[in-house]
C-alpha cells in the first residue's frame, strides 16, 4: 500500500514538474520533413502554421521546415496545408521541444466540382470578393512579422543573396492609409565581379504591394484597368487549405496590348474571400515587358545594362487569423536576360523570392516609426552576418546552403581584387616571363587561391613546370608534373577528337542522324553536329538530383547511362538553341563505341594515350598500385569518390600536367588529326553566351575574356570541374603556347590567372 502511494505521489510530482517546465518555456522548437504519403517524395511549399493564429513557416524544396512556437500557443493546433494535398492538424500539446517530425500528407483525391457557370459568373464573383474585402480581412490596425529571402544566380554562379526580418503595420484591409515598415534585421551580399552595375533588392513599397488584396490598384489583373484587359472563367470548386473555393482561371483578352497576365485565383465559396493567387506574365506580357511590375518592385539599379524578362511566375497566399484573413506568403520565380557590352554581361539571371508572414499581432494598435523610406533599398541596411544570424526568428529554410553562398560571394569579391594587386606588384618584377609567372602562381597560392600544378609552354619552350602545395594534405605529399588530377569537362576535348577522327575516316557524318548509329535511342533525329555543339535539346542529367544520386553510388555502362539518364523529353527542338548538356558527350562516346565495336576506354587508349605516350592518363578510377593521384578537397574536406567512368565522354578522365602537354603537342603537330580536319574541329560554330566564347566541336574559342583575344590572338581552351578538382587547359597556336593549371581544392580564379599569364607571354608592344 505504501509502495503504491509512493509511486502515485512520484507520478503526480513528475507530471507537475513537466507542466511547470513547459510553462516556463518561452518557445518550443520543432523541425522536420514533409513527404507525400504514397511515394514519400518531399513536398515544397507546405504551409506549417498555428491554426488561425498567424504564426508559421513553409517547407523548402527538400520538404524541410523549422518553427518556433510561442508559449501562448502551446494549447493550439498546428495546421499543415498545401494545394493538392489533404490538410492535416496536430495538437501542439503533444509536441516536445527539439522534436523532429517526419510527416506525410495524402493526395487530395477530391474531384473538381462542376458549377453552373451562368450562376457563378466569374466577373460577379470577383466583384463580390473585392466588395467584401473590409468584411473578410482584418479591418483594423495590426502588425505582421515577415521574413524574405531573395537569391539571384547565373546557373551555379551566385550573383546576389538578400534576407530580412521586418514588421509591416497595416491600418486594416480597406483602409486607404499607407502601410508602415520597420526593419528588424537584414543582410545582403552581391557578386561585384559579375553583377557590379546591377542591384536587385526589395523596398518597403515592393513588400507592401506583394499583398495583392490590400493593394488592388497595383495589381495587373485586379485593378480597374487590369480587369478590363483580362477574361475570367470559373473552372469549378476545389479544396484549398481545407476550404472549398471557386477556381477562376484568367488570361488576356484577344488582341489586348500591353502587360497582361495568365493564372488562376481561388475564392472561398462561403465568404468570397480571396485565398490564393497563382499567376505570371502572359507571353504577350513578357514580350511587352518594360521594367514593369517586377523591375519597378525589385530592380534598384540598371546602369548601362539591357534587361529582358524571360520568365515570370508568382504565388500569393492568405491565411485565417481568428475569423479574418491576412497575407500568409509570397513566392516568385523570375528569369532575366542581362546584357551589357561594356561589362561583358551576357547571361540569364534566375531570381527566386520567398516571403513568409511568420507572426500576426492583432492586439497592438499603436503604429511605429520607420527609419527607412518607402522607396529606399532595404539592402542598404545590412547587419553583421554570421552562422547564428536568424537563431531568434522564424524563417523559411533555404533550398540551398545560404552560409556557403554568402562565403562564396565574399570569396569572389576578394579574388577579384587579387588580380589588381598582382598587377601592381608585377611592375616591380624582373621582365623574365618565367620569373613573373612563378611569382604570379606563388602569389595566388599564398592567398589561398591556387593549390596544384602548372605547366606553361610558349614558342616551343617550357617556361615553367611547377607545383604549389600538397597533392595529399594528410600525408603531406607534394605534387609534381606526374601528379594526376581529374579534369572534368576537359575530357570532352578527347571525345571530340575521337569523333573528328572518325568523321575524317568517313565512319561518321556530322549532319547524319544518330539513329543511323544507335537505332535504339529515343531521340534518333538528333545529329552528330548537334551533339558536338550542345544544340540537341537533350536535358542535362547532372541537375537531376535522383539521377545524380544513382550516378555517384552505382556503376553503369555507357549504354545504361544514355538510356537511363539521357533520354528525357527534349528541352527544345533540336538545332534551334544552345544548351550545355553533358548528355550530348555521353551519347558521342556511345556512338564511337558502337561504330568501332570497341569500348570507349580502349578507343582513348589506342587513338590518343598510347600514340602520345600519355602514361599518366586514364579513364575512371585508377586501377594500379603505384599511383600519383592528387586528393581533392572542398572547404578543406576530402571530396567524395565515385565511379568516374560513369560519365565517360563528358568527364571521367584523370591526367597530369605533363601528359596534357603531350596532348597539346599532338594537336599542334597535327599528329592526331590532319590540319584541315583540325580546322573543322576548332571552327567557331555557336555562341556560348555564359562564357563569352564560341563553342566549336568540343572546344571553346574565346571572344573577349582574355586580353590576348582582344589583341587578335586566337585562344582555344576548355575548363573542367569535378569533385573538388578544377582545371583550365588553354592553347594559342600562333606561337605554340599552352597553359595548363590543375587545382585540387575546388574552384579557383583560373580565368584571371590564365589572363595574367597570357599577358606576360604576349606583352603589349
């Protein structure tokens, strides 16, 4: 009896202690991943919010989220909602601090309910929704806490990254008084090398106007003029966030000029509140784009730059707080074509913007002072950045490693200054080119921007063959001219050479369809020439995460690589555009293999490596015992190894500086290919805008990146990157010049280094 009493008292005390500990907590932190119930795929853009309380976040592209739940909401309910999936609710009382949740959402199988279109006239529904804004939305002063992230990149090169936490004071939906903005914290980093005359960012005004319902007059499709330009159609009734809503599609009226939109909106069937907008510029709107909606809101500076819109898409969603609606979040995905002859800009910048309302305060009615003007750039108020920058705030988890990107941009900016510093230093150096080049490479090595092997030849003489740093840091093994490095895409020059040899032998025809050589391949009408010049339209397999995971964990034959990873639907009609894709060169390797009846690895050996006595060169993982392999690093951490032969044709070759020089000599002396056939291989064929170069048959011919090109020298080259290795192999045939720089610590300023070397070898007269 005493034992039972003691046990009961223990549980009472323990339970009270748990409740007291919970009561003393200011927040509980939860995180997790949300996937679909049927196939366990991560779900992007799921709203995770405290039901009707305005506190929330959303999942990133990997389905991940993190949320701080205030103590005032411990007895409330967590709501998970996403278009196309069933809404789920979780009692917060059952959650623990630090808990990681792996949650699934079921697909919403509710069919689109038909409506009597005559009765549910879309124009009348929209007008009713507009008229009821003061009744449906919070119509008294309130404050929303927001977080946004804006990331701009050219392919994998970061251009600008901005983040901010802020408060917006709204006098009430339907109130015509202007909103107020208070910045809490912000940070911004811009790539001054590739983006120095452009500034993308947000202003208080642009943040305000993201709330379409509260700023109808700025909307391109719900303002008075906007409604006149568009045609609306009620498609039916669907489930949105657990509410039945009319789905209304809209597009521009026939023959309508100017900036117009296409998309859909959702209106609650009970209250006629706008719940969600999903829209973008129409094809005509993009064509007529003149720094309209996007640029007015986000483009701060455009000095000397021509900018065209290529893609525009936005989503704006709303949430219920109590029994009234308020903004929940905004996402946009834009692509801008940027060109500036003076700045040598000619690329597409992808701009992704995510804005989440993370808290709503409906009790505080006093307005606040703001120190930022309505049209002022928020980026100008940069705070001190750091790993723990947002630890006290609810934010959206990024789709990428933000801290790495901030560091990468800072590194780019720092490296950009090194070139000028060396040029100042070079004025005091001896005129001997070998001494100047050695000083240059030592300078970049000391500054942490080059670790590897360099070999420079000009006018038939090797000026420098030297290594800087360790091939293996742990073993402190020094590199030398026989040290092998993975050369990534420089492997394409070897593939191209074999294909050009086969064309010279009349075994392949450039304009012939590849179905003549690999009849089993899906896109048989693609030609050899289109593969060589990346004009096939075959998608890049390397950007598909699922494909990449398989390639680095399993081994595949060339045929399996092509059929499994290079057979997706074409991105464009073959021959109409240029789009760099490793798939093209995997196909070329397979074609060479099928035509000759020999493995591609054997073709490399018989046609290039053995004739040139390239004894340090091989495809895939080195199988010998006496290896001179360099070890690769990224951020000082050894990189992953996989079966590099999987990417034969596009990548996968390892070689040394000494062997690459033999390759150059074989090309220079026409030993590998007759002079006229070599001229066809190196003939400029298609504009490679991202690199300011012409793309030939497996080579690049520089336009104006290198000063030597602007001084009438022809520079053919190829860059390569693979798992922590980075390479530049450049040739200037008019004076038998070859520049080889091989690095094993990630990317490095190879173009700056090559340009400085070329300037030393081609002094101004």
